[in-house]
């Protein structure tokens, strides 16, 4: 008859149990912190998939498109919990502002009015929101990202949603058809004469999409684009001691200079090296350099 040998395992003492409990709690805390940190990084860094506008071809027919004003605001996506810049960062909006937004995702622009981009950009960049200044901000929305159907159907649903909420700060941007190129030009002239930037044309039958596809176009008297400031070039003559031009690199990788459009205040305190700026131009040279490039303003925050 065989007997199984029993090995006596000493019971852990209270100090041993305490150490084990502490280590388990510490490891759990570290793991929880790492998970939360990773979630926060993803929350900030993940850029939303947005539909981006291309330049409107000069001879294109606007039939089949819905037209709205191109606002000089800051693009913002409402995901149901946070307002996000197009780069994914969270806009530090007041709680009373976001509490009035619906649970449905929205895409649009934060806006203070025509010609007030710089004031708006400074306001929405603040880590702590200026409560009083935010009272003047509107959220002009033009898309329901989670809805199906055509763009015309989504625009109708968006109008109904904003009317139901009935909050003046939340507006569905009007979308209107135009009959032909002549009507489109009249609409553009009217917006520009009133101080606006231009128009946006969105295919009425467009599905939900992202990136630069054949659905969305911007139509302006001048083209605009963005570039990164590489260097400050010294001025000559009247501009001695100030910045004469900015050396910049476009998103296409073209390096060139911008000296036009800079005000005296811009030359005294130019955009920082590494900062993104918006400039206007009138097409490109054969080498791909923007023609008649002129500084417009700092680029919208990402």
C-alpha cells in the first residue's frame, strides 16, 4: 500500500499577506493608470475622418449641388461628448455650451461672424474657456456624420433637429440649389460683397464620405492653402529691422517666400517658426510654386 507524502506548506504570515496585497494593489493601479493614459492619448490624437473640400473647377456646372456660404470659422466635430478640432484635440468649450448639443454627432464650424476668424481662433485655443466670450459663439453645422441617406436628406434632417432644439447658438447652415454658372457667380459676388469668403458646393446626392472626394468643393475669388513657416527673412529699406518675408513649405513640399499680405504688426511679431499659416494665391507656376502668394492669417488649430 502506497501512501502519498504530504508536504507541509507554511501559511503566509500577516506581513507577507500585507506585502502581497500591497503589490497587487500597486500593480492594479499602474495598469489602470496605463490604460487610462492610453485612452486619453487616443482621445486627443485620433483625428476624426472628415470630408474635405477641393477647389471648384472654373467651368463646372453647379446643377445637382447644394450651395452654402464658406464661413471663416474653426472646423469642429461634435462626437456626442466632446467638441473636437479637425486634428482630434478637444475644444475647451464651456460645459453650458456642450450641454445644449444633442447626442447625435455633428460636423460644422464654430463662428463669431464674418471677418472675426483671429478673435475666434484665439478664443477656442484657450485651455480654460472664456465664459463671457463664448456667449457670442455660434456652432454652424452642415453635416450629420452618423446619419445615412443623401446629403440633401441629411441637410433636411439637420434643419429639423436644430429647429427642434431651438437654441440660437446652434444653427443649421442654409443649403440652397443654384440653377447655373451665372447664378453661382451672382451668389459668390453677393457673399464676397457682404464680407464673406466664398461658397461651398456639396453634391445633393452625396453619401457619407471622408477625405477629398468628388462631393465637396470650395469656390472663392482666390485659392487658399496652408503652409508651415520655416524662417523669417529680414526686411530691406523701410522694413529694415523687421520681417520682410516668410520662408514657408506648402503641404505639397514646395518651399517659397511670402512677403505680401503681412501687416506692420505681423512683421513686428511674425508667425512663429513651425507655425501653420493660411495664404492665398492665384494658381501655380509650371514648377508648382503658388502664384501671387499672400499671407492671410494663422491657420485654424488642429
